[in-house]
């Protein structure tokens, strides 16, 4: 029987081999780990390893590091120029998705308007971590399209946290005072993060800080990541904390050191943690749900995709252009862990049945496979990628 080290060694080797082939399809090699994970989801003789706390910790760390890289790549100056578009786009896309989703959940599945509305809102979260390798590979992270995806994704993650608090309040497991306390602590944590981000440029003026050894600067970057994650874990906002820590590090560092730190970060993320994260994502596929409810899964997939595309096209065609607004809708279709948490809470408390729970989980997994392939190929076909 394999131990953890041999399992990872074989997984990395197979990822390299599969990656060589899928790169010919203009898909970043890292998604080979996603395919490998999906094969193991069908038949997994290594269950004791892939379900172990160590493996799950490394996978989650991979997700947080990818989000950290997103934050590190965000240019706040460009983002400020687009803030009106990002806020408007987030509102319109959530409105489209909530409207279509509520109608389907209410009339097809027979749930009350309130539960149908909450379930449909859970579709809004964006899995930016899934898209990082594509944005990075095709050098579009700092373009208007890339910044729009990240900006909208971050804003709707914050919105989903508010929905999560409302769900807890609705279920009544916490007292009202505890709910208000949670809201206050979350707001306080986010304000702390933002405060650190805005005072950090002052460190650039310190000459010693500008000439520190690259190893010390790298260690400082990791310190900030874990500090933000540590605070974020208490509030259950680790993804937002990871992303904001990347922004903070970028603002701490002098511009002359950006490239060095970025290279160090990408080496450790893509060389170790990202393949484990994508392997973990692939392992989460529930093939039984897809086989049992194929038409209902397809209905949720089509409805969710259509609402994202319609919303993105409606609000983005004049700002980004037709093709980029379509790509925006496709990119925003990857769902993130916050939505799964909301659905899980509703299921655990008997507010939705196992059928709807399985269908939504299955549709989320399908998006994780379809979106990277479709997004990367359209980037190349429409000559938007910077190859």
C-alpha cells in the first residue's frame, strides 16, 4: 500500500505526463491534476490518503496560495478606475441569477419562495482559484477582463458571506446576539485587513526594507498570508483573507522587487500546492448524482450559465466588448466553496432534500471541468490571450 509521499510522487508524475498532452489543446498543464482527480473519483483505491487531514490541509493551502497570487496580481489603481463597473456588474449578474434560479427552484422543485431565493443566491460565488492558472498562463490577469473577473468575484464572495450569516440566523442555531456578534467580528476583521493594506505603502519609504534579501521578503510575504488566514479562520472568511493578504504584500513591497517575489511564489505554488488542490477538486466529483439526475443537473447547469452570460453581456458589452463580456460570463460560472457551505447548511437542517443537494453539487463540479476548457480555448480562438 502506498504512503502519502509515494502517492504524491506518482500524482505529480502523472500530472506532468497528462499536462504535456492537454497543453496541445491550449489548456494549462495544471488542469491535468483535475482530470487525474476525476478518474480517482470514479475509482479510488487511495481513499485513506485522499481523505486524510494532511492531504486536505495541503489542498486547502493550495487554494489559499492561488487566491494569494490573485491578490498579489491585483493593481488597485486599475481596480479603482473600474469600481463603478464592478459594483454595477456584480449587482446585475446576481439579480439575473437570483431571478432565474428562484423560478426554477420554486416551480420545478416545489420549494418556498424564500428557500428558492436563498438557494439561487448561493450560485453567485466565483471560484477565482480555478481560473488563476488560465489568467496567469495567457497573461490577462492585469487586463480589464482579468481585473473584472477578480473584482466581481471578490465582491460577490463578500455578498455570499452576508447570505451565510442570514442562513445561520434563519435556522436559529445561534442566538440573535451571537449573530450580531459574528457580523460585527467579520466587519471588524475586514476593516483590519483593509487598514493594513492602506498603511502598507509607508514601508516602501523605509530604505532598509527596500534592500532586504529576497528570502526575507518572501518569508515576510508568507507571514502576512498566514496572519490574514489566522484572523480569517475565526470568522470563516479565509478565501477573502487570502486574497486581501496578496494585495497587502504587493503594497508593502517596492516595485523593483515584485518580479522576484512573484517568481518565488509561483515556483512553490505551481510546483507543489496547486496540483494537490486541483487533484482534490477532481476527487470531489460525485458521478452517482450526475448519472441519477442527468436532466435536472443539465437544467441547473444551463440556467446558471445562461443567467451569468445574460447578466455579463447586458452590463459588459459596452465596457468590455461583446466577446470579452461573454468570456466574463463564462469565467464567473465557476462556483466557490462558500456556495457549497450554504447549500450544506440548508441540507443538514432539512430545508432542502438530498435530491436538490446532490443536483447542485453535481452542477458545481461540472462547471469546474467545463469552464477552464471553454474559457482557455475561447481566449486563444478570439485572440484575446497574450501568447
